[in-house]
C-alpha cells in the first residue's frame, strides 16, 4: 500500500482502493493482505496457490477463505501443522476462527486435533481416510493409536524394540513420542510397557542431543566397579 500511494502520488488509501477496483487484481493471503498482484500475472497450482518472492496468493482470496476451502476439499482433513506447510503461513488462528464460527469442525485423532468439514457425511469420510492413513506402516508420521494399529505392526514394533539396548530403547520411545505429539509419552509408554517418565527422558535427550555414543550409560553411571582382591 505505501508503494502504491507513492506511485499514485496520493496520501489517501481511499484513492488507491478506488483505482484497484478498476483492475482485475488480488490481495495476498500472507503478510496480512499487504500485497497486491494482477490476475494476468498469476499462475495458480493445483491447490489454487501462487507465490512471488514468498508472498502468497490464492484463488479463494483471504487466508480464512483459503483455509476453509483446503480443509473442505481434503480427503483426510488437516492437522494444523500440515495446513501450515501447505499454505506457508501459520493457520492456527484462522482454524480457530472457522471452528468458532461453525464453519469447520475439529476432532481429536491420534492425540491431535484434526480439522474437517461441517457436513457430517463428508467429515466421516475424512476421519476414515485419516485413520486408514495413520494405520499404514511407515517411518513418517505419528505412531498409530492402539485402536487402529494392525496386530502385525504392533508385533513388529515390539520385536524391534526388544533388540535394542537400554539407551536405544529410551531414545526410540522418545522419538516416537515426538512424532506422535500431544499425549505421545503416555501412548508410547503403554505400547512398549515403559514408564512415561522414561519416554519423556528419551524425548528430552533427543531434543538436547544428550546422547552417549560409546556406551549405554554415561561414564561414572551405574554401580561402582568392584576391586578384585589379590592374594599376597
């Protein structure tokens, strides 16, 4: 807006808006709508998004309308982090507003809130798709909940876990808790038969990169070495 006011040699925003109405232009949904572009310049992708110098525009206009459209069209709904990555901006406040205005619904899935469509039948399809996706084995994403985890996957995880040493078990549990998000410590502890404090300790070690490479415990940890008595 300041650049447009300078170019038009005016100090009135109203004058700029009057000129903009005469053009086929769009307002950015990023940067609080501070930027403008002409329709003839944009080339929207399959998601209806386009960017110029990290300034993002959408066929749906505002961030609120863009977030609403993306969630409604999603096969599996969206977690807030996924929508952040897609739109390249923070969407938490927009999603909260859409839920409070009864335009979207959020439900807890895998310890996090999944945002879905208002239409009940469509939302059920989104939930089913998300639970199916979470149940698929893979190294990416949170650990599936016990209610949707296949028995084969559970057995494989427990077997793999049993082959690790003490530190590796703790770190693996901490890693899965990090991937799972809220409530991850308790869920992983229940799955692996651990104390949730042990899982939390592994998670903190990973975040702090506080890891012993050569041994399971730090030097000086554990029982003190017994001195072997020698016969005179």
